[in-house]
């Protein structure tokens, strides 16, 4: 318990329950046992008092039990009744629905008073807005670990998924610091580093480095497929560079459609930025100034190398 | 020597010299000792009578000799005087210049009569047009092995680079079949498979699966960099998907500017196709029909998976 926290706890105006537990003493409920939820369960093994996995399909729960990702399983959110920490690791549209369900359960007294609710959704503004409507007995902390794979599902889950990943935290203005600290402890426990960020800020940045690049990747594949539909030898010529550029187009379409619609404004704004850059490139290709084209390509190559040097390749 | 070839040789109207050698008996001159030329030299080790490397910089020649990529070295194209096969493995604009130099040397009688000239340039129409102007004593065969790396230079050359790669061959209407066969033998010797293609056809296809994807990759990076210039935390959030999508943006800008300008029309035509796809995606993101967005993303994901299943991932 840090000094700041002790100060808060001695404040008689403090309404929410005191933090009585560290993660090691917590029952953690994970709703959604795909790549993210399954990997979280594996990473938490032996580091939380109990991990309860919640998934709609009984086979998923059985598989999660079999690989040791969870200690107990259930098919319904009401199984989170004993949880100190609930993690929603479902697609964004499901998270939004589950936040409402959590609100109903809390209103019925079916959850622990002071339960901490977090999520792993890829957009944060819509989710934090929904969290703001929760009863005061729930401590909400929006979160987004910046890792993943282009494949999804429990089959590809691994306990090392979160290592060295930035784990964005979006506590709400009403969130108690101890609740944010518990989610930060969760992040650190699985090897990630907590990074607090405003939800709108998070959404603008992920539009630029994840959502719009995904759409570009889809468009690159679709444009080539358009040509190849009448000329399949095109595929024979596609080398590793084409596979890299279109790797993100292999992402789960249900998950991505969810993300794109829930981050619509920021994605569209960044798509405009992307179009401008593509137009600039096209005009340099159309022109005769080879030195200007070369200089612009070199400028961007150098910037990218600096990014790789600083942030890892 | 195949039957067709024997027939041609018995034809008294045949003007060009007979093919007297297989690759094992040939002196091969490689102009340009970067990734492509250096890897070719390494792959040809012990499989040609002699490999002469030609590079402007003496240090490059020395390095190529030291790693065993060439048997002898020189700084000037005139060193190809004894070659049975000349391979231009320089950037496209240099290849175009060197074809003219080859023409001058051939006109001076400074090259073997019936020397076969091929290249490894990434565009083929401009190069084959230039080859068409060569004297009859030169047998031209445009070529393009579809492999590479986003890094360049002799340092990253490797003898296995060409393995299993399609090796596009663009013989000219005037090219003797035995000359095309010699270049096909070269391709097979280094582990690639020869794939004859019309030069314009080659350029349309590579615009779609290589040149336009490169520009998209550059635009994705540049648009993110535009945002990150005022908000560098963006880079901290960039995960492996962003690195994949922008991998091609790390390609050598001098080489790429050359390729883009020499394949301008096909690249611009495909950029239009790419813009259309991006516009379609943006309109689906802007709309409220989540099922329609999901269906389109799923359709493209499925197509891409089929491509990977058929052509390797």
C-alpha cells in the first residue's frame, strides 16, 4: 500500500470500500476465453487466488480447464459473484453488452461491493462511456493490452502474450486509485507495463497504428484480388513483402468490424490522413522528378528505421 | 540439346551462333554485386565455369571475392568481354544505361558473338524495349526473379535467396530459343522456377502485388508518423501488426523510386484500384450496417486464407 493510498484511506469522506487484497488474494473472473482471455488465464496461473473462466460454449470452458488457463468455469456472468476483479476479454460489442449486465447484477447485489471491473477491448471511449453508467459499487478501469496475433481463439493462447506489451489503463474520474492500482498490478503480473491514457487519446492513436493500417492491409489485398480474379498468375508472383503488408487482413472480421464501428470517428479521420499520403505518393510517381520521389521515400524509410531503433523491430 | 533446338540448328537460314555451352561451361558476368547479384554469385558457386563480378566500388568487388561470390572481379562492363552470359543485377535505371553500354561494346566487337544478356530488374517493359535496340550479336532475355528482402546490399546476400522463387523470363520476339533456355537453366540452377511472361503483363502484375503495396506501406507509415510527430506516445502503442504492414516501407528508396518511375502507368492504375477499395472500406466504416462491414472483411479474409493455402504462407 503506497503513501497516497494510505492518505486516501484515512480520508473519512471515502465512500468506496477499502482495498483489502492484492492480486494474489483475489478471485479473478475472466469473461471470454479466446486469445486474450485464455492467455491472461495462463499468465495468471498461480498468481491469483482463483481464476474463474466464463464462456458461452461449454467446450471452450472445458478446453480452458484442460490447459490450466482457469481454475473453475461457467457459462454466465453471474458466476462472477465472488470475484474481486472481473476482466471482460470479449469483442467490443459484447463488452458493451456485458457492462450493462454487470450493472444489473450489481444493482441486484449479486456482485461483491467494490468489485473492480476492467476489460481488454481495442477501443476505449465507448467502453469507458458505458462504464461511467455503472453503479457506485463497481470500480471501473478501462484497459487495453497492446498485443495480439492475427489469429484468434483459445488454441493460440499463450502465457507469454503480454510480456513487454504496453497495457493501457483508462481509469474513470470516479475510479478509486486503489482500483486502478489493482489493474496495474494485473498488468505487471502478466509481464506488461501499465500506461495510463485518456480514452479518446487512446482511440486516436490506435486508429493510426492499428485500425487504419488494418484497413489499408485489407484494401491492398482486395485490390490485388480484384486484378487476380481475371489473372490468377498474379498470386504466383506474390512474395514475402505482399504477405507482410496484407498480414493484418487475416484478422478476425467479427472482432475488427466491432472495433472499426466503435472507433468510427477516429478511424475515418485517420483514413483521410492515409489518403493524403497515398495521393502525395501517387503525384510523385506521376511526376518526372525522380529525385523528389527518392527524397520522400528516403525520408520515410529513415523515420521508420529510427522508430525501429527506438522501439524494437 | 532438345529436338526443337536441333531442328533450328539444321536450318541454313539460322543467323545467330549455335549454343555451344551449357551453364557449367559458361563464363558468367554479373554486373552489380548487391543483394541480388551477390546472392546469384553465391548460388552459382561451382556451377558455372567462371563468375566475373563487376561493381563500381573496389571494396564491393573485394568483399564479393572474399565471400566466394565471384571468381574474378572488375569495375567496368568491358570486363564482360569473355562472358557467354551477362547478368545485369543493378537498379532499373542503371540497367537501362548498361544495356546501351552493352550495345556500344557489341558494336565495337568487344563482346562474344551470341552473348546472352539477361537482367534482374523489377520492371520489364522499359528494359525489354531497351533490349530490342541491341545489335543482333546479343541475345537478350529480360528476367526478374520474384524474391528479395527489404534490406539490400552484399552483406545480406545468401546463396539460398532464389530457392523456390518464380523466375520471370521475358524473351524478345527476336531472341533465339537456346538463349532463353540458357537463362532458364540459370534460374533452375539457383533453385528458382522459370515462368515466361509478357513484359507488360509482368509489369501490371508486379504493380499489384509489389509496387502499389510498397506505396501503401509507405503511406501507412507516413500517416502514422504525421500524427506521432505531435504525439510520440503513438509509437509506444505500435505492435507487431504495424511493423508487418509497414515492413516494405523499409525498402531501398533509390531502388524503389527507379522501379516506380519505370513502371509508372501500371502503378498509377493499380493505385486507383487501391483507392477504390479504401473508399469502399471507409464507406462501410462510416455506415451503420455492421453486418455489411463484417461480411466484406470476412470475404477478404477468406480469399487471403485461400491464397495462403494455395501458394504458401
